[in-house]
C-alpha cells in the first residue's frame, strides 16, 4: 500500500493520493477549508510530480469542497465523476449550497473563512462509470457504481486489492461502529454492499475513517448490512407507534448518536442525513404520509 497515501487536510472529509509510475490520482479531497493543509500534504508526497486525476466518489460538499483550490494549483488535473454528478455540479442551486455549506464547515471547525472561487472549477471534465479502468503505471483504478447514498456514488478499486468504498456502504466510526448513510435508497445501499463484498478486497478504506484494520475486514460488510437493518427496523417501529418524522429524528439521535459520533460529525450534518434516511425508509416501507406521497 505504499502507493496509496492519506493526504486528508482536516476533519470532516478524507483524501487519498494514489501514485503510479506515470500518473497520480487524488480520491476525494475533503471540504473547502481543508485546502491549505491538503496542499501541504500533497506537495510533500508529490514532490515535483504533477497531479493528473481528481476522482470524486460523489457530489457532496464534504467530498469535493477543496476541488476549486486544487484546480487552481494543478490546473491540468482532470476532474472525473459520474454523469449524475456532472449534472448536479452545473446547477446554480447545488453550487450555491456547496459554497454555503463550505463556509459553515469552516466556522464549525474553527478555520478561516474560505476564499472565493469560480463555480466552473467544479465542473466534471470527464464522466466515468461502472467498469471503467484507469492505468497510472503499475497501478490501476477500477470504477465501481455503488449507489444508495446518492445517485452519483462511486467506489474505486485499486490494483484489484484495495477498495475506496463509497458512503453508500456506510461509514466506520473510531469506536468501530458502522453508521449507515442511505440517503436515496436503502435497497440500493444493500446492493452496493453486496457488489463491494463480491470484489473481495483485502484492504478497505471506509469513508470519513480511512484504512480498516485487517482484523475488522472479514466482518466489515456484514456489519454494514446490519447497520442498515438496525436503522430501518428502528424507523419503522417508531412510525408504527404513530410518531412523526421529527419525533423519530429525536428518538434516533438518542439511540444512535454516541459520544464518538458527536466528536466526528457536527449535529447539523447528522440530523440532515438522518432526516433523509427517515424519509427514505418511510417511503420504501409504504409508511409515508398521504400528504407527502404525491
């Protein structure tokens, strides 16, 4: 794994540099406020080499926020993402949200306000999809479509051995607990977990966490599935008791947001993701309110 180096610039988002003999690739980049430290980390590893590719796992601000600054420093780096991500990153409302959330994150983590940038720097240069392979020179990156968190979620398999998993499969906490993140579909998230498991990676990089220890790898995918089931069962049980979405949110927070979660994820982000999961489960289980069903 000497050719895979974590270069994360700050909490709240991860970034991994993949080094081939001929080309280099950055997998995600973290939030906008992470850019200065990310530059420092990248420069130490790259030395005099160029950055050739920027792969994005999906279009959320905590995974792509530093891209405009990277593109300013390495303008020839090609931004690669799913077709759906390309569409999202041309929408004025989405671009405005990314900018706003980036500033809020900087404030949350006690960083300086982010510098302004041009929205065009967030445009996807080349669309990639399931089955695409990129050769870096002795190192390959295979693209794997893994939806469920978003419709543009991708995972990346490095040298058929190491999987940079998308957030659709879940996120591991420092406590060892897996948190589900099926914003658009729990069924698709479960399918994505199955796809990842079938790849049989010896090494797993979990979103917002990093390298999973070899001891935890054998049970990792079963734990991801169990996390989705536990969340689905809890939400359905609360709904069957007659509780509204906001009541379910508060109950879910009390049940699942432990001390480690409070350290790793701001409350606003936790609540936003949970609201989406609640709506998704209620819709998938047919428990959505009539006035919301249209």
